[in-house]
C-alpha cells in the first residue's frame, strides 16, 4: 500500500499460477487469435494513475519481484525470483475504476500515451530482473510474457491457490 | 473505494469469467478433491478487516451486484444481476496483506471466527439477490457457489477479459 496514505501512482493485483494464457492478438479475417503462455509463476495485473512517472518503476519492480508471495515445492514462501517463476504481465485499466452510482469511472487513470510508455518500461525492468535470476540458477524455461496494451485481455488461469494480493505504489 | 479515506472494513477483487472452478475439499486418503463450478458470471475474492460488522454487508452486496461491470452479449455494460450471471465467492485472506520488508503481514485481517461469520452472511445475502434476479427472468442455471473459508483456494479461471476491479467498503 502507499506509505503516504495519498492516492497511489500505480495499482497491481498479483496472482500465483500453475499456468496462465493470455490473448495478445484477437482473431481477424486473415488469422487466428494469438496467445502467450507461462507455466508456474505470477500474474501481475497493472494499472498506472495520473502523476505516475518512470522514477516509480525500479522500486515497484524490485518490490513485486522480491516479495515472498510464492509457495515453493517445500511449502516455504519465496519470491518469484527465488522460485524461480515466470511472469505474465497484464495491463488492466479497470483496476483504476471508482464507483460512481452504478457505473465505474476511470478519471484517475493515466492517459494512453503515458500508460503505454510506463507499461513498456515496467515490462523491460521485469524482464531484466527475471532473466538475471533465471540465468543465475540455470532455469532457461523461466520467462516474462505480457499482454498488448489497450487490447481486451482474454485470460485463462490455472492455479494452486491464486493467493491474490493487492500492492499499490 | 472507501469514501472516508480511512482503512477499509472489507476488500474485494472482482473478475468476470466464462467459467470458473474452485476446489472446496482437498483430496485425502478416502476421497478425491471436490470442486464447485460456475459458467458465465463474476468471481468475487473477499477479505474482511478488523472492525468489519454485519451492518456493512447489505450495502456491500448491493453495490457489488448492481455495479455495471459485466459485458452483455450486445457489448453493453450491465450488472451481474442484469446479465444475469452466476457468482463464485472466494475467501481470500491474502488480500489483506501489507508488505513489511520482503514479507507480507496480515495484522489487519479480522479473526477467524468473525471472518467466517461475515463470510457466511455475505454468501447468504448474495444468494438471495442472485436467486431473486435469476427467478425474475427464468434463468434457473444462474447460481452462487463459494469456497470453503480457511482452505487453500485452488482456482481455475477462463475469461473473456477478466476486467479486474478493486472495491473496498
């Protein structure tokens, strides 16, 4: 949660998975839908708010990837880097919603251009951290996949307990 | 979100689903694991905090079930009662976590006894609302299923876009 008690700059929801599959290109007349998939690891749903800047990202990524949220084979809680597990990063603008009457408003979400830039930089930082951790233990199957910003996020999730966490920055 | 800006009494995460399956009894020596399943509808992950009372529940349930979070066949946003869709309610104590260093603390979560009582009352209210809405449009397949409080929540989720929302009360 935000330490200052103010409105956050970014909101994430984290779920542990055994396998997760996300559509990255919908089907059209020429081709079938395209998907990315990870096996064991963590799904990060992420939404940036107005005022979020890239300064935020190193601490945010470090926190998300080093928190002990994942159950290892021995039942011990370890970070996704320690597991080591893969990441599926899902842009999720709906996370920024606030109820107004029976509808949802998204006035605090960052604009599309800033959102895409922050999302892309967030992914790059995650890739760097995950790849370094996986290389250090020789686990080449560990990977970072992500959804396409602005698209519908068609998701299939298989868990051993999603252990849903909320983290705001 | 809480309107007063204070610490919430309950936190929910909402995801839309095409199908969701949850383990309600783990396998043991005598029998296989047992599951509940819904088709189209909404998954509600719920966590109660210290200080939550049953007074909270009617407004909470009314808000969650009447918010326009679900995409109808025509693409219009409607509530889960209007869809009408089923509910899968998942007790999710991890949602109450706060990071302390690299670990998570759950000091603000309600105790087990209060939590179970609130969770059970929350389910009953949801059942009443969903069943009334389904009966009024003759949709007998609409249902409310839920996880077992205190158990590991082994979940399988198939979505057409989870549209993850956070709602606090």
